[in-house]
């Protein structure tokens, strides 16, 4: 029996809808919100208003791209959390209305699980290799940095997490100090390709077990710039590429140190990365290189599945559908939630 899932993602500032049929992606439409760029970060109220404007045309476009109608959909998968409450509310409310109007069951999805299960999206035009269970996933995004032990599609355990800033926040905050535009991560990544990663040294905070900390790095970077700007007010402009390269390499080193430790303790060599920061070319290259050196089988998502997208929500909804795991109409969005 064919199973067709409509996925809806509205956790932050991207409105997205996707169609997956029997695990194969038929469409994935994303409407980004440029309004936040001039504010240097996502403004929650503006984000939720933009979602209200975008969600109907985005869902309509996803159905048309898949050459289907809403009557072909077996379930609607939606992001319940974590994310911005107002943004989540738009997606949840729209899903409820569509579910009632068309008598289609709903499936709630954890946004973080979605990022991890993006590795299981099949494509109609090429064969995709999926990680074997169990595997370790380094989940890195603007708001989360975690090492997750993935035992099965819906059986996951966080074994390490940041105790303060996430890796994506470290990129964005340091970029802002340098006067770089938002979002800072992609800009730093681009400039880093032209710089010397060994030129400057920054703090690498050490915390227990498999946990992370990026607050100390951010602070040391700020003080380093302040001290050098005191002697040369053009220091950042003159050394921008080297600063970005050294900062990026420091963050990558911090991420990999704990990941390597986890692979040794759990004796797992299937390694995946996911989340927005997994689009970073330096991190992708480092994971690949480390994998070759250590005998890992590494899984790196396509760029289009790294940022927030409904394809990852739809594939998670597909797996939950197979488990008969449906949501009730009294479901509410949750801004903060674990796996």
C-alpha cells in the first residue's frame, strides 16, 4: 500500500512543505524570510507573521510539484517543537484545520529527530545509502549541539550536549562582533576558505563527558579582538579571512574531539552529521578526513537537507505512520523539548 505524507515545517524562519511517498521525496518547497537580515537575527513576531502569509502557497506548491492533490495525502506530519512558539503555532494550527477539513490524520514530529532522519530520505533520481543502526549523529545547528546515539528510527539517546551556547550561536555571535552580516555561519565559512586557520589561537573550553561549551570561545574571541583593536583599529578588516579560518577551525576541533571520544567509548564507526551547521564546508571536510583516518563510515547530508526543511519532517512522519503513532487534535506546540 502506498503511503503519502505531507510534511509541514515552521519552527523558526523558514516555511516549508514537502511530499514523501513510500519514503521517496517528491517535492520540498521552502520560503525563506529575508526580513530578519537587517535586524541581525530572527525576530519572533515577524517570523510568525511571515509563516501565516507563506504557509498556504507553500503547501499548494509542494502538492503541485508532486503532481498530487490533498486528497492523495494519507497523513500530515508537522513540527511540534522545539522552536519559536509563535512560528510553531502557525504550523500546528494550520495542520489541525487541514486535518479536520479533509479528515486526514496528523503526526507530530520532533524537529531534532527530523534533522537526524534526513539521512533516510530516498530520492527518485538516485540511490541513497543510509546509516546502519546503531550510529552516532553529531547534530549541530543554531540552537543545538548534541551527540546522539541513534539505535533505531525513533529510538534515540542524547549522550552529549552543549551546556551553554550552541556551535551555530558561536558562529553568529562572533560574526556579529566582526561586523559580518547575519547569518554569520555561512559568511565565516566563505571567508575561512581564503584564510590561514593556524594564524590565531582561541580558547577550547573543556567540560565533562561528551558535553560541549562554546561560551568561553566566544568570550576569548571578543577579548582578543578588543585587545588588538586597541592597537590597530583596522585589525579586523586586515585579518578577516585569517580570523574566520582560525575561529572555524577551533569550533571544528571542539566538535570532533568529543565525537572521537564517543566513537571510542561506544565502539561505533557509523557516523553522521546533521543540522544547519553541517552545511559548513570545513566541518564536512574534517568529518570526511577523520573518517578516512579512523575507518568510519561517514554520512553527510545533501546541502538542501541541512537547513530547516519539511522533507525531514515528512520522512519522520512516515516512520511514525508505520508505527501507527498519530497525534490528537488537542496537541499544542512546545518551544523547548528533547528527543
